[in-house]
C-alpha cells in the first residue's frame, strides 16, 4: 500500500481508491473523505433518524387531528368496500 490514507471516521488506513471510498465529485480527488464502511453506517443512521422524525411527525398529526383521521380512515374503508362490491358484481354478471 503506497501512501495509506487514514479514514477520519474509523482511523483505519486505506488505499485511496474507489474500491474503499465512495465517489464524490465535489471533493479534491473525487472521493469521499470517509471510508465506505463509515459512510454506509452514517447513511444508515441518517435514514434511521429520518424515519424516527417522520414517525413522530405522523403521530403528532394524528394526535392534533383525530377528527380528520376518522374521515380519512372512513374514506379508505369506503373505497375498499366499493372495490369489493365491484368485484362481486363483476363475478355475477
Ligand atoms: Zn472509516
């Protein structure tokens, strides 16, 4: 390994190649500063955090608008019922 690059995330030495680093056009050498392992872990954490945020926003909305939620679920149920009715009618004709 010539001139090993130390990943600032895990502090392990890596060869500075696209095999170990994701591409990043904006950086000086066209590669991410952190190794693929660190980058994937970061993306996963980010995704996880986003999901949590979405969930809690959803929960907040449900709590704030229980009446609208009722309307939505009723509408959804009605749609299902209609679909089922249509299927039954189709079968009988
Ligand atoms: Zn790393």
